[in-house]
C-alpha cells in the first residue's frame, strides 16, 4: 500500500511510462485501454517500479496521440470510463505503485468546446482571448502574424474562416493546427487548469507529468525569432526564444506547487522541457516542480566521455537547487534506445526510420541498451522507463508508410516519418494473436506489430534469467539497496565509466578495450552474459559488483 508518510518517495523513484493506446487492449478493438492496464498491473508489480505515468487518455480526436485534449476531466470512451480510471488507481495503489497523469497545458484540441466557442465568436471577444488570435500581416491579413515555425513543420499559425464566411484572424499553435495554444496571460486559463489539477488530485493521483511546460508563457508582443526553435533550446545573444522558457512560467509552477501541497502525502510535478540542464534546473527549485526529464542524458550517443560528462553536469545542475537528477533513455517521442544504439554516432531522435532507410544492428543495439540501462539504474536520483524497454523491444523501423499516424508525416509532405515506430502495441504472449496485446482474440492492432516481436514477448522472457526482462527486475531489486552519492573511480580506463554507490561498484565498458575487474570482485549484476571470475568485461557491457573485504 501507499504510505503517505513516505514524503520523499519521488527522489529515487523508478517511474514507468505507459502509453495507453499501446500497452494492453481489454476489448479486442486493437487499441489499448485503461482496463487493459489494470489487467497487467502484475507485470509492473513484478518488475518492481514505484510509479506509473500514464500518457493522455482524455477525450481527444487523437490527432497527436492524445496530446490534443478535448476535455481535461474525463476519459475517452476508447480508453474506458472514469470508473475504470478509479479501478486502475486503486489497483496500483494496492500494489504500492503510485499513479502520475499527463497534464497538457500548452494547448488543447481544436475540438475543445472553448476553442469551438472562440471560432464562433468575434475578433476581440473574451472567447478568443483564451487563445492567441491575431490579425494577419500583409495588405489583407494574408500573412501569418509572425515567423514562428510549428514543431511539426510549417508555420505556427493557421488562418480561420470567420462565422460570416470571410478569411479572418490567425491562431497560434506551436504544434499541429489541431492543437491551439492557450493564452496563459489570461487568468481564466489559469483558473481552469487549477480546477483540472484538483479534479485529478481528488481522484487520488500522485502527480502530473507536464507537457511542454516551458512553452506556456510567450514573450510580450510575440516577436519574430529568425533562429531555430527545435531541439534543446539555447539562448541567443542572451535571450531565450520568445516561445520557450520565459520567466513567467515559474509563477505558474509555484501556484501549482501550492495546490499540490494542500493535499495529503507528496504529490509531484515532473517537467517536460527540452532546455539546457542549468535552465531546466530552475524549474525544479524547491517551490516549483519536483523533477524534470533529463533529455541531455537521453541525447547522448554511445560514447563513454559524452555519457560521463553529461552525468556530471546533470548532477551539478540539480545539486545547485537541491533537486534529484532524473535519468531517461526512451519515451513515446524518440527512437527506442535498443535501436538508437544499434547505429554508430548520433541519430535523429524523432524523425523515424522507414523500411528503405539504413537499418540498425538489432543485436548490437540491444546489447548496448542493456548496458546503458544497467548503468542508468545505478545512478542516484529518479529513473524513467518507457513501456517495452524492459523487454528489450526495438523501434519498429519497417512500418508501412500508409499506417503512420504521427501528424509530422503529413505536415512534412512525407519527408519526416515521425514517432510511430516506438508506439507499436506491446507483445505479451508469443503464440497468441496480436502477441496477447488484445485479450479478446484479434490480430488487428492500431499499428501493426512485426512478426519479429514474438521472442520479445513478456512470456518468452519471464523465466529466462538471461532475458532483458529478468535483467531489469534484478537491477530494480538491487537498486533499492543502493545508497549515497556517486563516487567516481578516476582511474577508469579509456572508454569505460566506473563509480560506486555505497559498497556496490559499477563498471560500464562503453567503447573501451576489454576491462579487468579488481581481484576479489563478485559480480551481482551483468548486462550481458558475463563469464567466469577473472575474465574481462567486454565493451557494451555493464557489471555491478562488490569487493570482498581485504
Ligand atoms: C510532448 C509530447 O511528449 C509529444 O508526444 C507531443 O507531440 C508534444 N509534447 C505536443 O503535446
Ligand atoms: Ca481497447
């Protein structure tokens, strides 16, 4: 059970991300749902995670995988009902697993009643003031109000047809045109989101992951920004881009902190913001959010120097504000790390891979992914896992193009394939239709599963001590005993990373020569089958070990 006195639970929590559409389907329609998740809670319990974060399951036309919310306080019928949500939360809590939901405050769906009302209302109306409506530039207002690009390609503005049929104002959408940005300068927007927070807190959620939280406040006057706005955003000439990381965001987070703190136990806020570490750290100051995703870590290529220096800079940046550092290797937006590491060098994280593109080395990628995860799970702080990575699941890099759903595929004129490859429904049982994803016998899943998913299924790995699943379970179990800060072993050979937590030592041989363990070392975890004592730790391998007292 959840113990409300355990107020620091989040500081070292392992938080498992569920992408509801792709986790488990209870009614055979090929789409994952909340009862499906509830039916598989035993998997999360046995894995040993502390919390589950659910990507959006709210009513939505699903133009951006549910990050286009039409109603913030309900469950989309395709995912179930509020009663199903309560059953899921109660079931998780009974197992001691906390529940975090996704808050999407930067934008809603264009189907949201407030946006529909804004479209129907006049320019300058209170309804339009909830969003960013502006007149266009040019003689007839035919040009967008500024030069901002949309994250899914094209301009960040769409022109509306006014109720009288004339071409009219433009509205701002940093993402898809179906995702209009809220105007956070408007107190009514702030009040409405506070009601949403309370709605879910009253239903006993343990926290919120906050989508693109760094975009809520835009610079006054929405000035042009003739620089790139994608990726980790850096200040230029001392100025942050006018749509990211504006100072005003912090007051919003402080007001949310006060709401969460008025509830029993510790409810947490986790920031999604692709910012440099020292900027992200400002979001997790003591009176703001609890933690933030460490995307700098996720972005590192398989290289010991790059990884080690990112660990050090991440810890330093968070130590300044007293927040735990988090670690993450995969999520629903990026190529799964078991495939990313199957390429040499850096890969485009969100661009997707098609069947005709160079394919990753699947075996090498998996070996490195296991080593990367074993290293990550030994680090101090909190770790995020993405569903399926505990199965060693690869990115699906050969999806047929005609099934793709990521809006960037169409927006980019079929140039950027996007993020569907990491969202393919999970395999549970190798011999069943849809690999057991649908509990009702059916082979149709909303994205097709490739044949090669079979050996990755949960049941194929359950009892195999060498499996990726058993590696994760064992790492999570031992992780609970790891205490204290990181102590670096500065004598580590080139290409390796070595450190200790308490009496557990960690040697990650990333891209070095085979490395010897010290005499008397007894290995307690190895990311790849590790031979007899005395043999060498090969590259792409992480081991945890203890040394016998002299
Ligand atoms: C980040 C989410 O993780 C991603 O899936 C989504 O497309 C954008 N934010 C927009 O909400
Ligand atoms: Ca379903």
